[in-house]
C-alpha cells in the first residue's frame, strides 16, 4: 500500500454531505454501510432505488407522478432510450432560485480589467426577469434553441437562467472559438435567438468578434432576434423591462436542458443533447456528495463557457454555494489577478485544469487555504499532487474524470476516503465502472479500457439530428457489446483509480479536448497543403505537445512563411489552442486500407513505442511511410 497523501479527519467526515446522505439512508431507508465501497456497490446494484433516494434527499420539486423510476432493457446492445422517472416535470432554474437568500451574494466576479463585483440574489432575479420577458416577446417557447457566444460573466449566467426558465434549450460557445467552429456547431441546431459578445479580452488584448457575427447572421437562417450583449439592444432589455416575479416552465425529466458538443475528431462536432432531470440529479450528487460543496461556501472553477465545466460549476448554485466567476487569462499579472480574487472572494472550492496546477510548482501562495481543490482535463501528475498538498496541508484534492458526454465526472472524490498521489479516489455513486481488457473481461489492478456497464441519467438523450441514433451508438457502444466504452485507459485497485490517458486520438490542450477534424478542416483548406496529420503527446510531468505533420506537393514547398500561414489560419478559424507546438514536413500521411489516418499509432511512436507494437503494416495502404515518422522522433 502507498502512503496516503491526505486522510480526512473524523470532523471533516462527519460534516460532509456524503456522511449526511448515509445517515439519511439509514434513518429513512434502513440502509447502513460500513464503507464507501459498500455504498457504491449498493448504488450500482440498485440503480432505481439509489437515484430515487436522491430525489428525496435533495428535496427535488416536481409535478406529476413517475410511472417507473427506471425503464431499461438490460439485454439491449446499448443504453440509448433509457427512461428515468417518466411522468414527472421539473425546472432546473427553479431549483437554482430555491437557494435565493439575503445572507450572501449569488455571484462574485472578477476579470483582467474588473477587480471585484458581487451580485445579490435579488439583482440576479431582476436581470433574469428582464431577459425572460424579452425572450417571451420574441416568441421563445419550450423546446426552442437559444444560442450564445459569451464570456464567463454575470450576464452569461443570467441569460442561461432566463432561457432555461422558459423550457428552451441552451447552447453556448466561447468567443475564443473561431468563426468556422462556432458555425459548425450552431447550424446543426437552428437556434431561434442568438446572444453574442462582439469582443473579448485575453491577456490584455482585445479581440473582435464582428466577423463572427456577420457569419452567423448569414448561416443561422432561423433566427428571430440577435442581441449584442453590452450594446444598444442589450441596454434596451436591461432598461426597458420592469422586473417581475420569475416564473418557471416545468418540463419532463427527459426534456433537453442544453446541447454541448464533441470535439469533432471524426467530422463535424456531435451535438450532444442532455436531459434536464438527468443533469439536475447528477450535479446535485457530484457536487454535494463527492466534492463536498455545502450551503454558504464559495465555488469557482476556472473555465470558459465552451467547456462543460461551465455547466458543472453553474450547478454549485443548486447546493447553496455562491458561484465565483473569473474571466480572462488565469496567469494574468504573474497569477496575481486571479489569486487576489480567490482570496477576496474567499473561494472554498477551487477548480481548474490539471495543467494549470502543474504550472504553479515553485510558486508560493500566502494567506489562502481552500477547503477543496478540484482538477480535471488531464491526469494530475504525482508531483503536482504533492506540491499542492505541501502548499495547502489541509486541502482535499479531488481529481475528476468524466466528460462532455455526461456533463459530469464518473471518477471523482470522496470526503470519507484518503487521497493517494496520482490517483482518483473513487468511482462515483451510481456509475458502474470497470476496466476491460482486450477480450472484454473486467480486470482489477490491471490496465484496461474504462467502460460503464449500466446507464446513468446524465448520459445523452441523443445527438441532435442523429437519425436512428447511429452516431450515438457508434460513439460508445461499438467497441464492446452492451457497455459504454469511454476511451480512457485506467487501472482500478484498492487505493483508487489511475488514468493513463485517452485510448483514442482526441487532442488535449490545457485540459480542453480538441478534435483532429477541426485541425484538418483548417490546414487542408490551404492550397499548399496536400494532407496533414496531428497528434498530442502527453508527458509524465503533466505537460503536452501538439505535433502537426503536413504533406505538400514537394517538401521544398515547406518554409517559415507556410508555417506562419498555418498558425494564423488555425488561430483565426478556431482558437489559439488549435495552434500546434511543432510543425513537420513529411512525404506521406499513413492510412489504413479502409482510408483512416493512423493518428493513434503515430502518437504511440512519438511516445516511444516500437513500430511493430503500434500497428500491423498489413492493414496499411502505405506502410513505408512510417519510417519517416520514426526518423523525426529519433531526431527530437
């Protein structure tokens, strides 16, 4: 057994949300558990009972009566179509405002240019009411889509809550997405209203989004209104409408709440559609029971609106916490801007991508002691675990893993378990996760592929416009029969779970997943480029490098001017995260006989794996091409 990095005190355990939930199970349900393992096993063996206990424990408000807690054909080849609590109706926004109080603010905010702001629950309700009235006037109803290109600000929270209060469906991109990237997402869902910020600030530079606006005006033909936030049409909403009592449209448990997007690895990003009830229940569970978020605490996760962690952080309001928002570059002014805000806002729960926490090694932070640090986006290195624990001796480090697919984490923390460096503490309640070997058998204390054997209510309802759920099935259920394959390599043992990285070719940039298809869309549009291939290499210290290989008609065509053109194109069409660290000219791009690029084998070659172990040349169209990649690897 390894030595625990942190062990919860009896006081920490007894005051935790998970401990109180176990007391509830004992007093109300007659269920008593001697360990987290026993509780988890019960939760996956008795899915319907577990999730209905949360309906009671979190005092979920709903109308109607459910016919069945869970309807699922466990002999089917997938979980698609699983029904949860069919027959009841509820509202996510209504549950947010159930926490309204005069004792503390709803929101705290800072940015690179704005030092500190607080928004009371009354002020938030008034802003939401004004936007709600505007949306009603524009004919927005239950099921309509409302799209947004917004920064992580007070206004973005208010706009979402107004949209959700009407039963409309939310979809948002961060302004640092390029025009093509945003259009590819929103054209799929045909929004009725668009909210957009026509500029954003990052590292003290102002970037215009006016060209994005013009493109969306042309591409989104179903729009009935466009609101440029902070401009005259926004001011009209804020000043012309008189706040009223908020109303909430309750929707079926399985009604869509928001549409998130895959990274676009194999084509256009998939429009992943999530359920209202599923995300409401999942976020209550994840935040209260696993991250130990409690009434009156302050919660911050550094994110943009284009990452599912924005949606996840928003749900801290469900738990009675104050949501703290920071907009801009996280290391602005040598980290001082961000850390000054953390201290003033008295942030109890600090979350960010693992790469950021790794960047803090060697930097001392005085006069601040968070209760919980949450990390996700990529595995948190052992050295970073140890550095954070040294900086904050009492902090509970919760390393998370999940994804846009479930808008939550299915590997998470527990306030009742010790923390071991380099490991995630536990499999989340209600998540039947095991590691499968290549033969599709569950293995223990052995590396395998992460699979989920039973449905979770936050799994997607469907992908928008995915006829007969074909892409949905292919995305998760093609690899192993009847179980969800997630694409991570993991090892489960008595101390927790280790993640070894993605088993597919998705790129990871600072904790944000990027699809290779987006890179190819931009690079291959250049007349000088014949073909290209991109991989992301992860290193033991938590950092990574993106490598782009480009094929031109003649290798002599490759020069510094072409390099600069590639970088400008990627930054302009998508975002700075899409710009590779290294660009190499190659004579050929390796393909399989069926026409698929060999991204994962190239990634393995640049991770030090021998060619013979990464791919069978029998399945390749051009096996001789691999020698050039090995040669490049040997020179770096």
